[in-house]
C-alpha cells in the first residue's frame, strides 16, 4: 500500500471531526450526516420502504425528499445529493505505469566502433614503421637465369601450399585440402546459427576459425624457418637467424 500524503490525512481528520461534533445544524434540517457511512436520508427511505406498503410507504418515502432542499448541504464539502466524498487510497503512478526501457545489446557505429578501429590502425601503422626501421624485408637480388636460388621458396602467403606439396600429391595438396577448408568455413554459418555476438556463446565458430588459422600458420612457419637447401627440414639456428631475416 502506498503512503498517503500528509495533507490528505489532515483533511481527512478535519472532515471526521466535523461529522462527529459539528453536524447538528444539518441534522436539524433533516439532511445532515450523523457520521455513519450511509447518509440518514437513505437510511430513513430504506426503513420506510421496507416496513410499509401501498400509499403510506410512498407518502413517507417522499417526505425526506421534500425537506432535503430546505436543509441544504452543511458545508461546501458535501457532494451531489448531500453525499460526502471519502478518500479510499492514493496509488503512485510508478506502480501502474511501466517506465523502464527495454535493454538492448546494440551500440552506434560512430563513435563506438569507428574510434576503436581508427586507434587500432594507428597502433599497427606505428608498429610496422618501427619494425621496418630495424628489420629489412627478405628480398633477393635481381633474378639470374643462369643461377637458381636454393632453396626456391614461394612468398610467405603461399608457403603453406608449398609445404603441403612436400607431403601429398599435387591434386590432394593443391585442390582437395584447400577446397575442404574453404567448404568448412562457408558451411560454418549454416551449421552454427547462434545469433549471439558474445564469444562465450560462439564456441563452435571460434574453435573452427582458430583451427583453420593455426593449421596454416604452422605450415607457413615451417616453410619459412625450418626449410634449408634442397627444401630439406633443418633447424633454424643451423643456417643462422641473419640469413632468415636478411639483416
């Protein structure tokens, strides 16, 4: 139950005091209220109507109605037909109105997303600038048709395929395995239909992408650092780190 304001309680006490002690003037005219919940006029009419019959009941029941205009309301607090208005309760608006907004898991592209991407691009640019100042790119000299480099390696982004060619048939290494990987990545969106964007709810998608990246990263690292002359498997420190990075 909501708390009743103080000014309403004060008005209620004043009205009760008036009905209890100051209702004599209204009672003298026959139209007052003796403090009961039901006005005296209605009590008298119901008593006469219930105990008599025929014309006597009609004449007696209409007598209070004839005297009611002469009596008039005792004060300006009386309502229509002499009835008083009583306070029942006060209901706060918050208990019947839903003012809470529905939470949404969305943010605006600007500035939440674009600022984060801009800061990440600046950090990556600064890293590449510092890294290139100390480490030279692994570029070779001009091609000599009379001299074939040993080992002859593909660019780093093709070293994974070149590493597969040393293990499997060209049809398997160049078509079957890459095709199966691309098909698995394309079908992942139809297998995992979870609409959540939270990492803890997308374990299947994260595990599949991690497996794909680690598979190719391992092949690229082996082809870059563990292949020497004749494309034989050697340890990186046997040919020297300076030769790997071409410092």
